[in-house]
C-alpha cells in the first residue's frame, strides 16, 4: 500500500491560516469581518520599489541567475545590516531564499541530524517545532512567561541543554509576544551557546519594527559570528509579503550548504524581484520608518482600548505588530473567546495555543490594520464582552 512519508504526520499547520479560512467563509456569507489574524502589514512597497521591479522586467531580468542571489543584492544586504544593526558581514555569506520560511527550513535541514534537540521559544512561531519534527529532530521548548515579561529564562534554558542539543532558536522581536530580548538576556544566551557549542538561529524578521531603543542582533556578541545564522527578509519591514524574499546570513561552511540546497530545490530566486529588493533596502523614500511610526500610533491606541475590555490584560509590545492579550479574566478559554469574537463580533484573532502550550491563556491580535478598523474592532469586542463572565463559565 502506498503511503505518505511519516514525517508529514508530525508536522503542523498555522492557526492563523485556519482562522483566516473560517473568516473568509463568513465573509462569503455576507458577514462583515475585521481581519486581525494575519501578520501582514496593510502597506505596500514604495513606488520606487515597484518601478525597480517593472524596469528589471522591461530590461529582460527574468532569467536564471546566481544560486545564492544576485551579488549586488547580497552586497546591499551586507551594507543594510551594517547601517541598521551595526554588524559587519560579507555578501559572500548571504544566501537569498524564496521567503523566510524557506530560509529557516533549509538552515535547519543543513544543521540537524535525526535525534538532535532544538531549543525554541514557547509561545513562538509554529514553524520552529514543526520543521524540527519533520527533520526527525526533537523540539525542546523554553517558556516565555508573563511573570518574566516574556523574556527567556536563562536558568531554564541552561537546565534543558543536553549532549544532544544542537540548535538554539531566538526570535527578537518575537511573534506572538512582541518581546524584544534585553541585552542581558541575549548576552546570556550567547554565553550558553559558546559554552555548549550550539548553533544559534536568530530569527530577526521583525528587527526593524521596534518602538524604543536600539536593536541588538545576536551576531554582535563575542564569538557569535562563527555559530550564528540570521534569518530575515522583506515581508515585514518592507511590506513585501507576496514577493517571497528572504535571506540567511551564515558562516561560510553553512552558506555553501545552503547554496547546495538551492541547487537541488528552487534553483534561484526570481531575478527581477531581487533588483526591486536592492531598492527596498536603500529605502530612499523612508517607507520603513514611516510604517513603523504608524504601527507605534496604532499600538498605543489599540492596547489602550483592549485594556478597557473586561477580562483582558495586555502589555504594550516592544516590537512587531501584535497585541498579546491575557484573557484569563474572561472566565473562558482562548478558543472560546476567539470563537465568540469571530462568530458574534466579526473580529478574527488567534487563540494563543496555536503558538505553543504556554500561550493557552492568551489571544493574539495583529494591529497591522487601519486605525478605523482597530477602533471598530475594539468597539465590537467591547459589545460582546458584556456576556463573557456569565456565558463562558456556563459553557
């Protein structure tokens, strides 16, 4: 009997996409739905980025191109990282990928053997444990707890490191909590990685979307360049979600392995999009700072409104564009709260358990939506919240 490979049975999907599917179904029935479930900026790339893509196409830039990415783009990424994160990397150590998920998947494939252990944040991006399991490795979560302001607990991580631990995944600013790891925490993580000779996957996709202070990349700490891979891309900071452009910054031996994987899979990233990406990185129009300023305005308003809702408690996120709401005060589960929000209020949000067991008492809202939508969403949530204490407890 023919069968699907066993690895597929241990991999999982994303809660955001299942909520989105139900929300679209309700919309098809004529319901008004405010979409706060997807992590997608409601902006578009600046005009010069679009023009660069169009010009590249007009100039015939639609051919096969270097497997690791256009040399000009790889060098521009290196310049960009020096300018925005104060880290020095070589364009030769950068590999362009068709999106950050692909970059993450291939990085983990290059580093993991079956049975290896991967430390990852919980709650966190669902792909971390899913990819780990799909590669025959063992995901080991470390908790991001509200009592610790969602910062990693260095003692817990140290206690979970074994002789089989191979990779430590960090994500700052984090999805779904919006936490920006402190310098002390990141320095401690770096010291653990050096002490136990671990690879570090630093997921920095939200690095440009922070609201206070300077961003600190894991690559800035002593002895980290030789063991750190940065995963980043264009979806969040440049509002280029559908362009599917990501990249990995890796030590030379890993970059070579990633190029070999590209040869055996996607061959290369679309040439004309890479020319547009060069323009996006230069950002002569100031699109990214303008977008982040607008997210900051929405954060202030939306978190304030959510904290007025009976049973809700939300700390302002330090980065990214998610409100991570503790709903224990409602008397119900996050799943039931989200069901009521979607079915009765027409507001799509995600139960926190979709990001790991530690998120079971939380709901994630994306505030990558207009001010008007966020105000309307808050009003709808407030309206249905009146019945929560009595209704939810009895269900």
